[in-house]
C-alpha cells in the first residue's frame, strides 16, 4: 500500500464544506480572513504585527512567562525562546488546546507539531526573524466533562470529580486512583515505565491541572523549544482591560460578529456571539455576565454591579473577567506577537467569524492554518492492506462504498446494470413517441411502467450484489476489520486514541516520525507507519 496516495482534506470526507471552501480559497470567503497561509504571505503579516505590537507588551510577556516557569525545569531552547520574545524581530505561532487528561486525543500532538514545524519552515525562509512555538493552555474553560478522560486501547480512563470553576485551577486530588487504573492497563516494559513516570510526575506531583498539563507538555516537547502559556494571569489580563471595558459598555463583539452571519448563511455557524462575551470567574465559579434592568448580573448568582462598580471591579481585579470563545482569540492576539493560529476544522470555522471584530478593536487578524492530520498504521496493518489489494484512497471511502467497490472487483460477474438501464430508457423513449401519436393520456401509464422496470433492475442489482457479498464474505470481513482498526467508529483515529497507545509500542519514534513527516503548509493527510 502506497503511503504516497495523496488524500487531500477536501477529498477525505472528514471536513465541513466551510473548511473545504476555505482551503480552496473560494472568493465568497475572502472577506472573512486577512491572509491565506501561503509562505509568501507571512512577510506582510510579520511586518504588520511588528508595527502594531508594543515593546512594553513584549517585556511583560517575558516576565510573565519567567514567572509561570519558575518551578519547572526547562530546556535551553525553551529558555532561549522566552528570552527572544523581548526582541522586535521575534514572532509567535500559536495553537490552543483544552487541558485534557494525559493530553486527550492524538490531535493534541498534531497541533503542537504543526506549530513547531511551521516555526522551523519560517526560520529557513525568513532567517532574520525568530519564530517561537506557543501552546496556549485553555485553563479558563469550565467544561470538565470534555476533558476528564482519555482512551487507552478499548478502555476509557476517567477522572471522577466535581468541577465548577476554571479547570486550570482544579486540584489534582484524586488522580492517584486514576493512575492505579492506568498503571494496570499499561503493563510492563521500558515504554510503559516512561508513561507511568510521566503521569506520576505530572499529576501526582503538581497541585493543579494547569501545572500538571504544563509539566507533561513540556516533557514531551521541551527539546523543540515549545513555550506553554497560561492566560489566567493578572498581569496579562491587565493588558486586556481596555478591550474588556469596551465589551462591557458597548457590546462591540456582538454587533461585529453578527454582521458575519450573512456571509456564512449557507454554512453551519460554529458559535453565536452573546451580548456580553465575558465570564466572571473565581476558583469555583465561571458564569456569564449579562446586562439586565440597568444592572450587570453574574448568572446563577446574587452578584450584581452598576456600570461604575463593574468598571471598578475590572480595573482592580481583571483576573476575574474571562473571555469566552468569541473574545479569547482577541485576548490572545493582544498579548502575543502572533502571526498565525493553528487549529482543527472546528476552531478555524469560528475564527472565520471574528475578523470584523478584530478590525473594530484595531488588532491585526492572524493567518489561519488548519492543523496537520495523520493516520498512523502498524507494519502489520500495512501488510494486511497490501494483501487485500487496498490503497489509502480505498480506506478513506465510506465503508458501504468500499465494500461495494471491492465486491465488484472480486466478482467474475458484471453486476453493474447501468448499460441495461440506458437500453431500457431508450425503449421507453420510443413508447413515449407512440403515446404522443395516439393518446397523450397514455403518458402516465408509460411513465409508471418505466419506473417499475428501472426499479426492478435496481432490485436485481442489489440481490446480485448481496449474493456476491455472501460468496466473498471472508475477504470483505477482513477489509471491514482493517478499516475499523484504522478508522474507529468510522471516524478519524486522531479523535479517539491517546498518544500513549502508540507510545507504549513504539516509544519516542512516534513524536520523532511526526516531527520528520508533518508539512504544516500542506492540506493532505499524512500516513505514517510505526
């Protein structure tokens, strides 16, 4: 089976029409983004960001990152990258991700490696500048049910706990029990021991989920100079006060993002703006702020503010104001000298709603890049596919289409009745002429007979196909089994499996192969054999 089979995102069947149209640079979507991710466009992007990003923001970012990393052992490359952020010719490439237990699905790795590899490519092409890979931890999210588990082999490893506030502040208490379950599943061996130590040092030696996640991401990618940023910070939120104030007083985001709905009316809109796109947060609280009856109300609480009181609260305690999905991208671009945001299809879809809001706040809109997607296969799976005569193009087909295609290839009988249907239609054309020459009322009877005859042929086709599937059922079952292994639940493995499932078999070669093979500016699936 050729790894060179080129499966584009557009032809894979796994991306929405909005994303495939974006990748095809359809003219109707051009008002929604600033620059497409062509290598040549990064020159203009960095020039624009350089002019607009203040020196004092760089110094504050440097100091904040030094503080966040104070208790962590970091590589010389990560340390160097943090220092470089003070320089006016240094820019970031960013991805963001939730604090999923033990990194969650595989695409966590793909996002970060896309960022790292794009930084490398930009350094080669723009050597007079520096490019720093950033992982933005979504520490202020509150949907714990989305992140409290990961899949290992056929088991769901879950962390049962109550959570009400920002997940980054959540205590890691109770993860020792999760470790005991995971330890049993891992078994023995050097690779298993590495994963056990990583889990223990991450979750059992750090008191909150943000620090635990930073530790694990740093261990996996410190050699590549990854810089991990927590936006839940008083100093960083101070930079965002003017933007949050305008949101509270003028509801600018609601008006601007709503304008975009007309351009996106033929697509499914990813997120809808609120009148106020801010949460009020404390350790065990994250609730929306609404404006009702001349008061600012924190939903599901008794907390209320007058206009003056909420402005005072913002200026004295900016850390209590958390941007939602509409405003978080703006916050990110305010505090980072960022050129490009890298995300999955769902993320890019909601970013495409935001350009007019960035313009209203006079912040450069970043280049948007769909992250790399990968299918991992073992050598055994590759050999099975070759033996079954399967290509990667075959394996990306819908399963019913794949089985029908392979049945037609395996059978010695031609069970495609297309030519018979064409012949039948020609016969009925003659009958229509006879009806026209005699009595037009016969048209209905002729049409009914044509439909009946065509349907009869189609039913015969289905019966022949079903019979041939029975004859070749053993080989077809092997095809189904292999496709189900590579595309669990008829979806992408990157959305289900955790990296540990592959690391326990292949060790460091997983990340090494990803770093070597992922091309960030290509919109094709990467096939990697481990």
